[in-house]
C-alpha cells in the first residue's frame, strides 16, 4: 500500500472517519431519538397512534428520496456544498418540527427533515469513494458501519434521557443543535474531495442516463441486493426483537434493552474485525465468507425456532451469529459496488443507499405478518439472507470479480 502523510487540507483517516461518522449518524438519530416520545406526541397533538407512526414513515421517505436527488447533485456541484445544504435543511426542519401545531404539519416536516439528513449518508459514501478504493474503502466503511450499527441502538436511550428534563419538542431542539454542530464540522474540517474537472452535468437528462447506466451494471445491482437483503435481515431483528423477547420470553424492558444491545455489539464486532480480515483476503472473499456463515446460521435459527427447540438460548445464538457475520458483509458489498463507478460516485451512492434502505424497509414488516414470535423472526431473517446468497451466486458471481489493489481513490491520489 502506498501512503503519504496527509496535507494540511487533508484530514487524517481517523479525523475523516470521525467527521463522516458524525454525518452518517444524523439519519439514525433523526429517526430513532424521539421513539420514546411517540405516545406524548399523540397526546399533545390529539393524534391516533397510526397517525403518529406515519411521522416515522415520512422520515424514511425523505431519507430515501433525498439520496436520489442529493447524490447526483453532489456529482455536479461538489460534496461540501450539498453537505452544508443538507445540514442546513435538517436544522431548519428540526426547529419547525419543534413548534409544529398539528400532526399533519409534523409529518410533512419530518419528510423535509429526512431529506436534510440523507445528505450525510449519500455524500459520506461518495467521499469515501472519492478518496479510497479496494481494501482501504472497505476498511473506512467498516468504521462508518460502526456508527450505523450503534446509533440506532443508542438513539432511543438518548431520547429517554432527554425526555426526563424536556418534552418531545425539546428532543427536536437537540437534533437541531446537533445539525448545527455537523454544519460547523463540515465547514471547518472537511475539504472538497471532488475537483471541478471531475464534476458531472447537473441536467436531469444526464442524471437519468447516469442512473440507467449504473442500473445496467449487473454486478452493481447484485451487490446492492446483497447489501439490501443483509440489511433486511437486520431490520427484521430490529422490528421483531421486542415482541419476541418481551412478549414470548417475558423480559422486562430493562432486560430487553440489554439483550437488544448485545445483538448490536455482535454486529459492531464483525465490522471492526473486518479490517483485520482484509489484511489477508480480498473484499469479495470476506463478503462471501460472511454471507455463507449468515445463511447457515439463519437456516439453523429457522429450524430451531419453528420446531420450538432450544428456547431463548437458541434464538440468541442464531441471531448473534447472523449479526456478527453481517458485520463482514455490510462494509464490503458497498465498497465493491462503489469501486465500479468512481466517476459517478455520488449518483452510485444514491442508488446504493436508496435501494439498500428501501429493500430493508419493505421487508421489515415480514416478522409481524408471520406472527411476531421467534419462528417468525427466524424465518424472516433466514429468508432475507438466503435471497442475499442467491443474489451473490447468480448475479454477482464473486469468483469472476478481479482482485482489488489497495489503490487511492480518484479524488486524491496521495491519500490511499
């Protein structure tokens, strides 16, 4: 690997990881921090539970659609401008949410808030592709997946702490302050990574053609499916764990919090062991091995839960093994996908993020449809990773992929 000391304008890898981590955390914090306050929102705005839950859906819609727009715009106008604009939109929307008079206004503003938060995710991935490729990109993404795994778990806890001394409106004031902090960090600490000579046309026709070109890349689409379906397994766990642990196995809320957090720790452990594995193996090899383990663990979990064998220890063993293995899949699949489209990294990251997020969100209700018990959890998680495995074998065909050298990204040859 060729390395050089970063220049004054170029943050070190650690500093870059911290900045990008703060950006990417904006989405999960926006989604999850106010979850403990949902009943309070309904009471304060005289809204039904379904109406309040739609405010979550609005945020998810904003996150998905925002990436599709912001990614191509970052290819045309640069990364910093879009990050600063996204953070500014998020701050404005958060302040307006804090004073929203009705549930309808709140839902609309949550869509806008999601659009603002989406800039951190999509532009963060594009910046990684600007600066790194191969093992270096997968290693950086491993650090960022740590944030993506920890933030959704910690955000509700943070929300509960905030509610001890403020109302649900105060939670959004805190989110606005976090957005301001992100804006300040980007302004002072993050240089532009996409030089003018590498920028793309901002015209809609050109953007549509670029999307079409990327979607015709069979391997890219296959890698998106692998990443999205692996995330779907994780979403199945998130959406079903409370019902399985509390209603089926009788855990109290405090014990459930520890059990749920333990699952996140296993996934985080996998993401942090991933860079060690990449010192000896190619990203495609690590991804394939991780997905194989996940499929086998999912099959075992499905068999044990549907037959009622092993009880809670069987659920823990199967779920935690799958989450650990997912930690080896999630950084490498996006890194391999983005490596194929360095010249359109923002647009490619937008497709990757939106499709990956959309696949996970669409499949997360499956646990509820199957019954919200351990068998439903096991079957849904196994089904997701089994489809991911089929996508890997039939579409990606990793044995046909070339080895990836640890080379610099297109944006700065001095920083690999």
